[in-house]
C-alpha cells in the first residue's frame, strides 16, 4: 500500500505515522507527484491536482484532503474514476471561531484605535465603543464552524440566526432560515458572518441589494470563500458606506494584488486567509486521517467526512 503526502509534516510526525503503520509505504514529498502513478492513497491540501494528474494514476482509490474546501480539485475527473474523497471538515472550528470573535471584539471595543494611539503616545479616552451583548448575528453556513461561532456568540448574549439551503436546525442557532429568506432577515442583523463553501448555490449569493438591506452600522464578515460576493459589489457597498465594516479573510483572487482598492479602504479589514491557522492544525488533521487509514487497511473503504465531487462539498 503506497501512501503519498504532497506536503511534508515535521519529522517527528512522520516517524509517528510510519511507526503506527509499518506495512505501508509512505512518501512525504513536497509538491512532487512523481509517485502519483503508483500511489493507492493521496494526502493533499487539495490545491495541487489537475485532470492530468488524475489521468496518470493507476491505483489511486482515496484522496484525503487536509482542508475543508475542495473547489480547486478536478471534480469531474475524480468522480468519473470513482475515487473516494474525504476532508477534515470540523477541525477549523476552534481557530476560526476564535478569529471571528477576536475581530468582532476588536471592532466593538475600539482596539485598533487604542493600539494606534499607543504607537502615537496619545492619551485619548473618547471612543465609540459598543457591546456584542444584545446584538443579532446572521450566520451563513451553520455547519461545524458556523455552529462553533454561534456557541461563542451566544456566550456573549448574542442572538444567532443560522442560514443554509434547507433551513434544517443547526446547533447553537436560536433560529434557522433558508437562502430564500435571507434578504428579508438582513435588516434585523447587526453582524453577518459567512463560512459558506464555494458551490453553485453559494457563488455570488450576495448582491448589492443585500447590502442595501443591511443596517448602516452592520459588520459583514466573510470567512468562507471569496466568490460569495463580487468584489466590485463589495467595493460599491463600502465606498457608499452602506454598512459599517467588512472583515474579509477570503478573496476572489489570492493573494490580494498590491494595487487592489481594498487595501486603502478604512472600513475594510483584510485578513490574508489565516483564520484557520493554528499550530495544532496538522495534529488535528491526522486525528481524522489516521483512524480512517486504519479502517481502510482493515477493509472499511468509507472514510468519515466524505466529499461528494458532484456537489462540491
């Protein structure tokens, strides 16, 4: 059994993995797919595969994606070959939940201004600080990550409304609505947070009319995928001050070009797609992969967190 990693974990982790599975042949090679034709299992971040790579494989039966998003993968080629795909859905909830909360508290408690005044040696006590308590958050995509965000916000006295395609109840949501009811609910929300994946249902889900419907002091946060809203739409909304702030961790084009208008807009916070970063990331990813690998080697070919390549999630 050949298992190819297209990234290189720390030496200590490599040794632990190979010791646990002495009968498997592991290859830890950074972005080198020379072993792909003979690999039975591929472990990847999901951004280094194309249709040509899938065509070269002869034995590949399972792709383990150590990320939640799979939109950059060659879906059709993988589906046609019947290759199983799974991801690490859920492991991002702690760092992303803390990132969302950190940005919200920073804005509500005027922390950017306080830090700036410290650099200027300026003693200033006049801030327009506010509270999370008593506000309403509309969470687009209340899955593992969205539910964790809801849990944290509820602890601060925030009402949480989840929004997804089905309207099916999700954890730590006081209410649930469908995408069809989104526009009508926006005027009630103080905070709009998206952790949606990129699918045919979510691409450009938000348009200018949605931003017009939001409160003037609303905070919009996109921590899912950059194609939720067209950038020209968001630029128009922020230039005309339709809402208070936009906090963006994802963008249509990454890295964000140096001359992009977002950089100069004071009501936009730019986070370079780092909300899920954590020193525990790979450790948590392996806590998903290794038990599945044990099951796979024992004959159970249905890994947890399966991804439907036709649906894209």
